[in-house]
């Protein structure tokens, strides 16, 4: 019973981050992968929920798909590859690559359902499992940058915590609630590991409590000398 609510919390968790992007009109070095992966995996899970006739899966991920499309559209609107904050961060790839890959996956899933009908359920289920792993691991694409700068700004804590709760609840539901449905509990288990790493990076570095980037430190050093000259 907890899994649908946890999933909605996960899908809502990027909202403050995306609203910040809209307000600043800049993606601020965030990766695109978590949002495109979320959009793709929720589409596939909606299809899987319909095929296995599970309203919890279908209704939950329909809501998540609508939210993820909003996140992707907002990100793409304000993404500027020439921005200083985006130069050192990989999306990965380019926005065009993300759109092509997501559209291709959605087309393959749709075609398999048209051709195989309900027999497509295993294929769609295992596809959703693989995509869910990408979604959970998406924020880790910014982990290298976070560790280098000793700042977890590029790995939002709300998303990491929601991922942790979501992965635990779906693992439990998939294993016990759906009689060991591999397509449900396996990605949840992988998500648990990925989310734990994301939370760990946030606890270790916070929003910049460690060593600041070199440009910031040099700026801080210059200010006292500039003030002294002004005096």
C-alpha cells in the first residue's frame, strides 16, 4: 500500500529543483538523465501495468509520466550548453540524444504491444526494470563532479531521499505483493543501492560544506586585498 505513495513522492521530489531552474532560467549544472529516464521508464511502466492489469502500477506511473514530461520540457527550455555551470557537467550526451533514445524505446514498446498484445508483458516488464535502474542511477552521473567540488548541489537531497523510500517500498511490493515479480522488485533493489550512495554524498558534502571550487576560493582571497586598496 505504501509503494504508490512513495512513487508519487519520488516523482514530485524534483519539483523544487525544476521550479528553481525556471526561476533562475538556468539548469545550474544539473544532469538531464534523471528526468528523461523517469519519463521513459514511467511510460513503459504504464504499459506494463495495463498488460498485467495492476491499477497500482498503471495509475501511479501515469501520474509520474505527466510530471516527468513537465520536468523534461522545463529543463530543455532553460538548458544552455555555453553556460559556465554546464561546461563541466555531462547530461550525459546532448538533449537530442536523449529525445531520440526515449522516443525509440517508446516506439519499440508500443510496437511490441501491437504485435504481441498481452504476450508482450514479460518483454515490457524486463525493459522497465532496466530503465528503472538507469533512472535510479541517473543522479550518480553527477557524483564525480560532486566529489571533486566537495559539494552535493548537483545531487538534490529530496530526490535522493524519495528514491530511497520508493525503492524500498517497490522492492517489498514486487517481492511479496506481486509474488516475486522480477520486473518490480529487482529495479527497486538496485535503486536502493543507488539512492543510498546519493544520500551518502549529501551527508558527506552537503551543499558545499567541504572544499569550495577554486574559482570561489580565489574570489574570496581577492576581496580583502581589494578592500584594502579601496581604503
